[in-house]
C-alpha cells in the first residue's frame, strides 16, 4: 500500500487519497494514545497487506503528507 498515488485499493474498494489520509489520521490518533502497533495492524488488515515504509514512517511520526493540491 502506498500513499503516493491518487487512489488506493483497500479490500476491493478504491479510496481517494483524502479518504486514505482520514484513515491514517484516525490510526495516528490511536498511535498517539500509546497504541501505535494496534493502529498499524488495523491499517494493515484493512489494506490486506503490510503497510509500506513511507506510510509506516508517516504514521509513527504522527504526520501525514499533503495531498497533491496542498491540503
């Protein structure tokens, strides 16, 4: 799973980057409450694969890359 593309496929559903960012935001909130491993495992289950290095780093550092339009 990569957050670099415009869309991501998660369990057969296509998510626009903004929706993926919202999912990462929720997972990051869990990480900030001391449940980082749980947040990462949940994201990996939704994706059906291991989260890539870039996404893992963004999640664990509690920062999300901006969308292409700067949001």
